[in-house]
């Protein structure tokens, strides 16, 4: 069929109209998706897209646990009155996260050749990736030193919970100034009860750092017992300090450690405690529910931790951040709903 100039013009006009319609549909669909992502779930937090920085004064950055497209994203809210504030959401998603002084560590899930895999990202203040490291197992704990110069992470190499009889952990420490990596704390020399100690069943988890960028505290597990250890990166040693201590968190003044203590009872597996490093006195906190988290200190008087939402909560399946006084007084209160514990 011969195309006359009129037919060619008609085909061109129809093509332009189709392309214009397709473009309009794409723009409207994208707008609808953005509106759906930013719209608050019934009873849940509201979101807006924007820039999230780790060093922005007056704001807290944490991992959102709200169901939906923002789950596990890093978000920020004002540090004062954060409860009902609209959350600024970043595109970065983490299974575990911690940050200090503009440095963040994000433990992520990815897929390699169709299989799940995991990696640790070292982030700068603008959430840009500085370095990435493959992880040997499922992310468990993450910490950054107060200076931002050191990062630590723990993964489960076997099993997925502390209750498993077959779990094994691997804890690594990274110097973000030199990128020197300690692949496993099991390389360090152990002093247990004043004597050199070696055992194939040794596991470490839950590192927390002092301000000198050398001293750290962690949990050591061996022969069905857990210990608080103090370690030195330069000396490559750890020394036991106390028994039945898990997931320690050093206070800002470095005089106390918040930790979870395994207890026997019908209502709790772990109770949150604070150990005074000067006197070795341990104080049970007012939170009586089982806390399976590495707490953070909001200041020298207040400890924060995450608890699963209950079946009576319309956010069941997520987590809420609670706070409690560090001296054993007071009562727990909710700081943030649909959230994992924020960095101090």
C-alpha cells in the first residue's frame, strides 16, 4: 500500500499521541506509587522522602520496622518529640545498623546467583558506601565506636538464634582509618579467671567500644557459660570480668555496662541489667519483659532497647523502642513505635 503524505501525517500524529499518553500514564503511576509509599499506614508513621544524614544536629537516625515498602529503611526524626513526627526516609535498607560521629555500619541482605547473601557496608555521613565486606552468615549485632573510627559486627555462621544448640558466631572489627580488618575475635588470646584459656567452642558477640579506640567489651561464650570480657585491639587480648553477661553496651561515661542477663522464670529469658565496672555491682532495671537486644545509652541516665510489638498491638510483627532509667528506678516507656533502637 502506498503511503500518501496525508497517511504519513496521520500515522505521525497517532504515534505522538500514543507516546504522550504513555508518558502521562508513567508519570501518574510513579506519583501514585510515591504517594502510596509516603502515605501513613492506619495507625502507623507518616513518611516523606528526603536526605538523611548521620551527623545532622537534633535528629535521630534509626531503622524503621513498620510493615510496608519502608520496612528496614534508615529514617530520621527530630530527637525531641519524635513520637508523632513525620519520618524522613532514605533508600538505604539494613537488617542491623549503628552509627556514631558520621560513620555508620549497615548489615544488609542481598542475593547472589539467586541465593541470599549478606554484606556489611561502612557508610559516610550522607549514607554513601565507603567500603563493603561480604559476611559469612546472618547479621546479628553491629556497633560503631564513639569516634567513628572502629566498626564491629557479629553474624550467625550456623543457626539463627541464641536458643539454637548448634549456633556459631563470628565477630569482626574494622578500623575505618586504615581498613585493617580483624576477621574474628577468636584470634585473640583469652584470659579466663586469671588463666590462659583455649577451647574450640569459643564464640564472641556484641562488641561495644570505649573512646580510646583500643578498649572494647564483648560477650564470650564457652562451655554453656557467658562472660563479659574487656579487650584490647593493640594487644589482641580479652580478659573475663563477670559471668552471665550478654550484649554489653558501655555507658557514655564508661563506668557502667548495660547488658542482658539470662534468668530462670516464666516471664523472661533475659532481664536487662546495668553492671558498675568500678564496684562490680549489678542492678536489675525496671523492664521485666525479656529483652533480646543490645541496648543503647541515650545519655548517662537512660537506656533504650527494642521489643517486639505484642499481639494486642496493631503493629504486631514489628518492633518498638522503649526506654528505662539506668539506675533500676522508674517504669519503661515507649520512645518510638515501628523502630529498632537508635544509636546514641
